[in-house]
């Protein structure tokens, strides 16, 4: 989200948080020219999942919770486990005092925010990017605070239009929370974007880029083979951000084998780190490409996607 804000020339039209991931919905950004000076330049449409998709999601969520005991006396799973995340999502949608023993059918019969929003859309307008973020962020910010009902668990996607000249020629940017989402409608939408987009950027802080398991898992064997077959691997890029943030002494110590010394200029140190990250990604890509086809004849190492370093801490 921080990277896309910089591309758009905005400070915070997309929600960001330095302490945790906060985007829990697909956010699509499109250009909207200022044809009417009196009209608000920013508009957003919030699209909620259908009742049928929500029923499917609830059944999956209850299945994840089931191993932790009867719903009337459930043991609390850890927040970062699939069961913990499922429990947070259900209680975020219906409130912390939710009686889980109601079951899927009982929840679907409840009246309230969720029932009223399923299958609907909400339209918002704002004068500035910051005002727009304030208006729609309550629908997409996964605070994991279940003290009161929140609608982010049932948001399918958000489309925001604004006066962004960088998108004036038809480019659309999509900020996605990732794959393997327990919101089936949202996960299907992300998969659709991956297969129809002209370019896909997988973004990670350069300090964690090499060991970012989430980024690696997003490129599934099936997706890799599909992109390779279609000749579209060049559309995939790993983007490492915060490349200008570094601890010199740590890099010099860890990369002495790359020719660094205490006298190496800062730029040489940073470029050596960037080259090392790119090399490790290439090696990991080739290794996983071979492992994906263990049951077939060993293929030639697949060409790795583009790897970009963003030299701005924004």
C-alpha cells in the first residue's frame, strides 16, 4: 500500500500501518478526470460479498474452529493460526459477544449490519485522498478488534477513482491482500486478477524479501506453470522496498565474501546487498521450479521474474 501511494503521488489514500498488515480487501484504483470542478474528485464503491458466498465462508470458518471444541465452550486458539483467524473473522463480523452455538444457519438468520450489507454496494465521495481513506478504511482495515461489529470480513472489493495522472492512459492498479484467503469470493477475485493482469508485483520489505514465505507461496506451482506456458513470466516482478534503509556495519559484516570492507562507500554497500537479494531470489526460484516438477522430466530452470528494488523508504 505504501508503494502504491507513492506511485499515485498520494500520502495516504491507501491505508498503511508500520506495525501490522491492515489491508483486508482488494482495492482497485482507476483514473477519473476532473470534468466538473464542483464535483468531488474522489469516489469509491464498496462491493460486499453475496449471501451464498458468505454462507460458504461461514461453513469453512466453522470447520477451522471445530477442532478446538464445541462452539458453546471453545478453547481459544492462537490468533496467528487458521482457527484463530477464523474465530476473529466471525466475531469481528457479529461482535465479541457472539454465541457461536447458533451455527451457520443461525448466523444467517440474524438481523444486523452483516445481513443488511450482503450483496449490496456502498458509494462514497471525498475532496482529498486523505478524506477518502478515512471514509472507506473502516470497511477494509483488519484491526482484529472484535469488540463491535465490523464489515471488513464480507467486503469483496473496493474500487476507488481519483485524479491520478499516472493512470490517465488506462492503467489500473490493484492492491490485494494475498492468496489463500478464507473469503472465497475475494480469493476468487484475486486469482482472476492474477490471470488477467498485464503485470503482477509481489512486494516485500527488502530486509525480509528473501525469507518472505507469503510471497513465495503466492506463486503456486500451478500458477508458475500457467504463466510459463503462456509466456507471461515476464509480467511477474518481485519488488523489494525500503532499499535505502540499511545498517552499514551489519551489511559489511554479512557480505564480506561479496568484496565489501570497512572502507566501502555506502552506495557500494547498498548495491551489494541488492545484488545478493536478487541472486538469492533467482536461486530460490530455480530450485522451486525444479521441485514443482519432481514427478515429471526435470525441466530447464525457469527464467525468474523481474526483481526490482525501490530506492525510496516510501
